[in-house]
C-alpha cells in the first residue's frame, strides 16, 4: 500500500486485493455482525462482511460459553426479567428497549434451533435455550450467512470509513493482514459490529477487541454513550485467560495462609477481591460445589476446566491464585450511541450493533456480561441489518457510485517524520486502565492524572506515521485504545456520583439529579454532555 | 499460549493459519506453519478445535513456557483433548446437547 489514504478518484494507483460494491458492509464477524449480515441479506440486500480475524472464531462469544437473555413471552416472566437488574443498573435502562430485545431474542434464538443448534433439554424434557456454546454457535452462524449469500473477507481489518460529500458513511477500507493488500468496499450502509474494548488484557477471546470500531465511528462523527460504565473485570485463575465468573459463586476466597477473606465473592464481593489484590495474592477454591454440581459444571462450561486440567489442578479440592482481568467495554455497557430503534448511530448511513453499541438501553450502568449482551448482539444485529438494507436500497445505485473519501488520521498520516512504537503506546494506556485503584475505584485526582497522560499519548499517536503494513494495524489498535480510555475517563469524571458499575470514591452515593446518560465524543478535543432518558424514549416511539 | 505445531501430525492444511483470531501463525510452503507471533496468542484454544489432526497444543498459561515435551503431551492424551471433551469434529456428538446450565442456575436461586 503506497498510501493509506484512499480517494475514489485515485484507486487505480493502489495495490488492491478486493474492490467491492455492495448494499451493506458489516464490519465484525461475531454474533452481532453475523446476525446483521443474515438479516440484511434476508431483506434482499447484497452484503459483505469483513472480520479482523476469522468469522467463526473471533470475538469473545466464539471462545466461550454464553448465557442468553431468553425469556418466553409470559407476562410474569418478562416482568421479572425486566425488574431484576433495574436497580443494579442505576435505573438507566429503558423498558421499551427491553421489551423489543426480549421479543426479538426469543424469535431469533428459536431460529437457531430450527437451523440445527443442539439445544439441551431441561429436567422436564423441555428444550432449554438460555445458553450457547460459543464455538458451535459461531460455526453455525458462519454457515447460515454463507447460505444466504454473504461475502466474507476474513483476516481483513477495516482501517478507515469512507464518507460521501454530505458526511454520510459509504463504505470502508482496510488491509488483508496476511497478504498485505488493501481492500476497498463501497456500500450504501455500514454496520459497525466490532465488539468492545478490553485493552489486550488477555481475557478469553477479548484480544481482538481493541475499540477499532469506536475509533472509526468517531472519526466519521459518531458519538459514544455510557463510557463511564466500562470498568468490568472478570475473575480468572492468575495464570490463565478463562474469565468465567459464574462458577465462583461456589468459591471460597482466601489469603495466602488459607484464611477466608471477609466479604469476598464473585458478584457483590468483587471489590473486596480487587482491594486485596492491590497488596497481596488472592486464592480461590470451589469447595461449595457438591459432587452433583461439579458434574453439572463440567457439562455446562467445559472450557472453564480446560486450564485446570492442563495445569494439573483440581479446583474443587485445591486452592489456586486468581486475578481480575479487565474486560472494559466488552462486559461494561458503554459504546456507540444509538439514536433510534433502527440501531442508527448519529451519522447517516452508519449503524452499530452488539458490544460496539451502547447497552445502557437494556442494562443501564451495570454489566451486560453474559445474557444481556448476548441478547443485545442478536437483536441489535438483526435490526441494524434490516435497517441498513432498507437505507441502502433507498439510495439505489447512487449508494455505491457517489464520490467518497476515507476519514481517519491517527496512525495513518503519510509524510509525517514522527514515528512512535505502538507497543509503547499500548503499554502506557494499559498502565492507566488496568489498575483497580484507577479504573475500578475512581477519584477525581487519579482520573484527572490519567486523562492528562492519555491526552499526551493521543497527541503523539495522532501525528505519527506507521512504518509499515503490520504496524498500521497495531497503530490503529493503539490509537483506538487511547481514544476509548479518554472517553471512559472523561465520562467518569463528569459522573460525580456512584451508580451502576461506576464507583466514584469522592462521591460514594447515587444522586437522583444525575439519572441521565452521558454522551461523549471527539478526538483531539474530547467532550461530554448529558442526555435525558426521555429523549431516547420518544425517538423509539416515533420510529417503531 | 500456543506452544506446539506437531511436525509428525501436521498435514499442512493451514486451517490454523486461517482461523486464528489474532494471526499468530505463518504459512510455510511444504512445511507445517510456524508460530510466528506467539506474543499475540490470546489463549482462546480455537486453533486446537479447528485442527483436524490434533497437531496443536495450547498451554493454559497466558505467558510463554520455556518448552513443551511433545511425547509427554501425547502420553497424557492432551493433544486434541479439548475437541474430544466438547465433541467437536467429524463423527462426534456436540456436548452442547448436555449443557446443564439450567441445573446450575436452579441452584443459584
């Protein structure tokens, strides 16, 4: 690639692997991306899906076991499902959105059964559809989107969005990371389904999730929402990647000498674990699971036991050291702001789905980890696909013929003398977002300090040039992580209370006057503003 | 982290090169793929699942080991153990059918 910048007039001078025109481009091939692609193609659109990794294995769902917020249409059950986490989420979730997500998830998960997903049966012989094993689920989704004619480009990270003269998003360009050749996809509508950002923390399946979609969307002018609720940490054995927190409900957490740590637990006691880890190691043993439960655990989550079996540890009878790995916005709830029930972002032609989009609408400020995020990926993916298809069909041929230009600068500036090592930027960013006493336990002072250093990092990376092809991908990831951290901490500084997952030590109580969303954005200058809950509701009503 | 591409088992299908979510492997003509970027491995075990001949070994540790002993791994039947455990591959029955999450959640209520 001679220059990372691309203009429709000069494409002939670039070594292009794929130069495609399509109705809908989906960026990201996890659950949300594949549902979006299936939905758009089923609505009659021509669809291209690009994945940084391999559609079927990449993303946090593929490698893991996934709970799904699947609730049959029974009034009482639905009411309980909606009520169960409203308080935990700081009353920021929206019941209209919850209803829509519960309906769509129920319909689509039943489709999975029709397509042949091997759901188990429960004790009464009824099918049980609240849990999906990632490898099987994502292999099936890849098969289904190929069946409806979706073109898949694997190993093809997107680097920049294309926009038309009016600023509407009209495609993307990127590289094939194995051949080194550039690809260009011109599209009527674009769906960002790139997942969240876990800052390369080595949490299971999360290292492909570096906030790339947020950065591209922001460069096209999109806004974020709920970025202060981006401090999810998952419990894992200290040596391992497997962050599966559910089973630690049966754990006793101890100090090194074997005495239990008062108040430590997997759900509400996670702060105690974090607090202890600041000064000394923490151990766990799953000694509260009886033999029946042990057998059930093995059947429910085989990959939870994989690291133990291979390391020669019996977690039910032997203590093992644990750590908390940052899952950031992957199991937090922040992401690209959704403006209406079509899952549109605040820029024309751009849609967001899954963890890339805010999940505040159904989770408020408390983790969407497990079931809610899975349901959101399914339903928001489905809506984004359908809406983008309609939008693209409305544009007709103009959608792929209009003059376009690539937007995005950080790491892509050609001719700059300034070179920095992406690895160093990544480590410096991790030093601001990993520590529990910065990101989990927040204060005005530490947030301000972190933000100053992150602003400096942004200034450095936004004016730098990547040396070569491989570096460009890593530079863009580094820039995305810095940008994500800045929206997170700018929003956290603005929410002067403790609500949902956001723990502000200077303001330890919930404040009724702050029951609003915090919308953020901007690159060189980051901004945050409040958005009342009611506005979102009206928009939903108006378009549904 | 990925620690082993067994030269004796590998059939050079290069499926691992294609499916690795973080692009850890490099294709080599007339030879097994190499582990070219081990530090990018996220220990997700997906390459092991997709390897049709159980030639790969992902150690559970997220940091690289000094070495692994292929003979010991074979004796301990660890090559391909994840695929066997979840019933992944031709002529196997997926363990998803036995998913007992409902039993677990019942106990939590």
